[in-house]
């Protein structure tokens, strides 16, 4: 349980500062290859909060949009 919480805290750095290019390495080190951003329109508050950093203008260069449907998006991690 403690390891899980530590990993969550470490990955929270990504969500809090998407623009930081060092986070490409953070995601890769964690084995993450894709980031799914749900449609935040009529979804519960939890998803609205998660999707907020992904306003189209703020998506970092190390993530590439690979799928979009109904407002939900999937980004692939470009190799760091």
C-alpha cells in the first residue's frame, strides 16, 4: 500500500506540471505509454479535474494525440 501511495505522489508531479519535459522520463520510467483523458463535459467532478490540465493549448510536446472520440482523448508518450 505504501509503495502505491509513493507512486501516486510521484506521478502527481506529471499532472501538476504537464509542461515540464522531464515528465516524459517520469512516465517512461513508470512504464506508461499512453495517457487517457476522459471527456470532462458531463462527467463526475473527479474527471473534470483530471482533464483540466489537458486544454488543447497546454498539451506538452512529449505527448502526441492518437485518438479522439466524443471529447475523450488518448495521447501516446513520445520517447524521451
